[in-house]
């Protein structure tokens, strides 16, 4: 794991957003005064990966990372593992009981690898190959934790080395080898069982099976040679049976042709009805002929009617002329009376002119006599004589007007009556001319009676004709229905070629069809007998031929079916399959023997490998080799750091011991070292652990790409500090990232990439400086 970029906000002393860019920094130092927040940067990286802070001693304790007065802390950590880049993000939020870290995610190449805190921690363990404890032992050495690996129990150190070296892969290989041993042994056992089941796979059985194939092939050829004749016999028998079935159906059709008993009677009724209809039509035609020679009845009636109206119109015309004359007299008398009344009125007016003048005056107008303006109309009663004259004149005028009206009406009636007489006279003359003479009314009445008698006789003839037509129509309908039934019966046997039907004689049509059906029925009875005998002969001949084939088939144990060749082909296919099966079984048995040999050998080799790779074997050797190298490398570094005083050794339980060369090479427990000595020993182990384990590690094991040393340098003297700085620089030059956390100015000054941490009243800040 190599850091690339760290971004944190609200995390411990870093209240505001702070970014640390580690790109290009192989060896760097986090420097600054005590309490500025140097270790918090290491804590932030560890928290982003595992969700815990090592300095708190409790993996579940996270709420102290949230800055005072803040509600949440957020850390984003970009890092790479073997060239692949990842981004881990965690958020801590305060709660009433502490804090929650549920919001977390892990991304790589734009893909989400984890979406919550637990998933993120699990994926980090999988990617880095370390759990939290192992990470803070080998990668990040926080304050006060330098001596963890030195003081761990042998079991804990062994677990860590197994993780670092990837020794688990050898255990997996051993397990898989033992599984392979069991699988190979099981396969060998299965192959042996299969060999036992193939005990009948022998060459003599294969020879017998081939002989059966040859015999069946010979039988097949014999059947194929006779098969055309057998099939012909089958077709003939089937044809005869089909023909027999057809004949039986034709017999049923022919037997269904009856001779109706009422056909002759219906024909007689139809002939009688046709004769009666002809007689009725003849009588009707005779009466029509007689009527055609008589005068037109309507013309005679019209002439008689107009003569009668003419005789009535002539007197009416005379009366109208008389009324006209009376009207003229009344009109003349009324005119004379009116003139007389007017004369009397004029005379009265002359005699009473003044009174008459008053009646014509108007108030305000001029008087015609004195030409003065009339101021008022004089009031005076009208003279009786004037009033009487005026009434008489008015009455005479009304009487004259009435007489004029009456005369005009009489004049109109007289004119109409005269016109009516003229019209009737003209029409009577025209009718008389059409009749060729002028018959009298008595003659006309006699002729009309003769016409009525002839008409009644004709109508009676027509009624008989209609009755005869109804009877003929009814019988014709019955005849059509009878012919329909006849056609249905004939259609049922149409395919058998019945004779043409006589459409004008029902009885003859039925007789012809019935006689034909009887003749055809006799022919088919004889044909059915001949067909049955032919089918029986063909079947008998086929059975004789099949008996000979069946005898040979029974000898070969072949069950025959309706188609012998199919049964022999089936048996031949089975025999050929048996030959192939025995041949394949022989080959399979040979293969199985080879497989048993191969699987047995493979089980032996896998078993031996499984034994070698047990934890007490190769794994124990590899761990001892790692401890030996670790002790050797750490001894060289510790010997240099301690100016030749100390070196490492370990016992049979893999417990570390130190040899004090200044005390006669005394072997001491590592726990007896002082604080400064413990730091030097732990630093020697950490540096060697990063250097040496890569050489023994299996592919896919954890890679120590980075190392972070947090403080602990304050206990060293200047000379030792110089030696430590040189060792750190040497480790950084070998492709590993090394980060040092210190407030020692002389140590920080030797490292070219510095991250200077400072703190102000609000927040801590980080500045990258390259010397």
C-alpha cells in the first residue's frame, strides 16, 4: 500500500479542509511541534482503511476523532496497491451515545467496490492482506507500538509471518494435494469397479456376436429378395378387401332404391287435372268470343245514362229561362219603384231646402247661402215628410239591388242549363253514331241484359279454370316433391351410373331406376363373392411364404412382426451394436487399466506432496527460515544501531532474545531492554521485516510497500540518531515509501521531502516543502 493523497476535514486538530499530496514522495517526514497533529495524519490514513484509530487502544472508539464543536469528520484517502489505485472514504457523525461510521465507500477505476463501513473494512483486508492489528504492526508503527512485534507471543508473530509470507498458499496446496490424492484414489477405485463390470468383454464373445451379424445379414437379404412379392400379395389382399368394402357400400346404396307405391296414382291425378284445366280454359275462351261480338256494355250504359240526363236537362233549361224572364220583370219593376222614390225625395228636399241645408252645415265652415262663418249648428227636429221620403228612397234602392242580383243568378243558371243541354245532345249523338244506329232505351236495356248473362257464364268458366289451376298447382307441387325425392335417391347412386331420368313421367322414372338398381345389385353380389375368394387366396399364399422366413428367424431368436424385414433390421442393428459395445468395452477396459495405473501413481505423488506441505513440514521450515533471516538482518541493523553492543537470537519456540556483547555475550529476554534499547531493537526488526520478507513471500501474499515510523526518536543520542537516519534513508532508496513522524529538527533536516504541520487557534495545517 502506497499513499497518494489524503484529504480530511473535522478530524481531530484538522477542523478545516486539509489536503496532503504524497505523490512522488518516497522518503518524507511529518514534522512540527508536539500536539500540532502529526500523528493525526497517520491516524487518518489508518481510520480511512480500517475504521479504527490505533492510539485509542479500542477499535470501536471513534468519536474522539471528531473535532471539538463539529458534528462530523470526513476522511478521503487515495492509495495504490501494486499499481492499482483505490479511494477509501469514511464519515464519522456524532450521536447521543457516541458516533456512527456507517457512511463509507471504496472505489477503484470508477467502480464501487464497497458501499458501507463493514464492506469497506473487509475489502481492505482482502486487498492489503493485513487486518488492523497486522497493519499497525508492520506498516504503521504508531507511538508506543514499536515494540509490539518484538514482544508479541510466538503464536502472534507466527500468524503475522504466515500472513506476510503468504505461507497459507502452501497450506492450501497441501490441502488440495490431499484432496487430489483422495480424488485420484477414488477414481482408481471407480475404474477398478468398472473393469469388474466389463468382465464379459472378451474376444470369444465378440466373435460370436460377429457371426450373428453375418447370419442376420443373410436373412435380411433373403427377406429383401422376397419382399417385392410379399408386398404385392399384401397390396392384392388389401386391394381385394378394399374392393369388398366398396362393393358392400354399393350394395347398401342399391338396396336403398325402393319403388314408391303412390307414383302411378299421382301420375293419374296429374293427367286428370291437366285435362280438366284444358276443358275449363276452352269454355272460358268460347264465352270470351261470344262477349267480343256483343256491343260494348259500358258504351250502352253511357248512352242510356246520357239520354236519361238529357231528358232531365231539357225541362231544367226551360225552368231556367222562365226564372230569367221573371227576374227581368222584377228588375224592371224595382228600377221603376226606385225612380219613383227618388222623385218624391227630390220634391221633399226642394220643399224643405232650409232644413236640408242645416244637415249639410259644419261648425266653423261657411254658409252656402249667406257666406258667413257658421258659429253653431241650429237645432231643430227633421220634418216627417223628409224623413219618410228618405226611408222610401233607401228601401227602393235596396230592392233594386236585390232584383239585380236575382236577375244575374237566374241569367247564370239559364246559361249553364242551356250549355248542359247542348253538351248532352252532342254526346248522345256521338254515342248513337258509334252504335251504328239509334237504339231505343228498351233495346239498350235488352242488350245490356244479354251482356250480363254472357258475362256471368264467362265468370263461371273462369272460376272453374282457377279451381282446375289450383288443383293442377297442388299436384304439380306434389310431383316436384316426388321428383325431389327421386333425385335424392338417384344422387345417392349417381357414382354407379344410373340411367337418365324421365322428367315428364314420374312413374316411368321410378320404374327405370328401380329396375336398374335390381340388376346392379345382382352383379355386385357376385362380385363380392369373387373378391372375398381372391383376398383369401392372396393372404394364404403370403402366410406360406412368411412361415418359411419365420422358421429361420426363430432359429436366430428374432421376434417377427407384421413387417419381417423391419424386425430383422432391428435385430441386426442390436447385434451390430453388441459387436461395437464389446469392441468398445475391450478398448475401454484397456483404457481403464491404464487409468488405474495413472490415478494410483497420481494419488501416491499427491499424498507425498500433501505430507511435505503440512504445517509441521514445509511451513515450519519456511517460518524458521524467515525467523533466521529476520534475526540475521535485524542483528546487523541492531548491531550497528547499538554500536556493536547487541544482536538478535531466538529460541526453539521462536521467542526473540538479545545477546549483550558487552556483558560476555549474555542472552537476555527482549523484555529486559530499556526504553531506548527497546526502540532500537524494534526499529531494527521493523526495517528488516520490510526488507527481508519479500524474498521469501509467496506470490499473492501481503506486500510491505510502505513503512511509517511515528516518534520514538527522542530517546536516542545524536550518534545513534545518525545511524537510524542512515538506515531509514537506505530503506527509502530501495523502492519503498518511508514516512517518519518526528519533532526532532536534526532528523527532519536530513529528509528532503517535509510535511510541516503547524497549529493556529482555529485548525492545524500542513505545508509540503521539498529541500
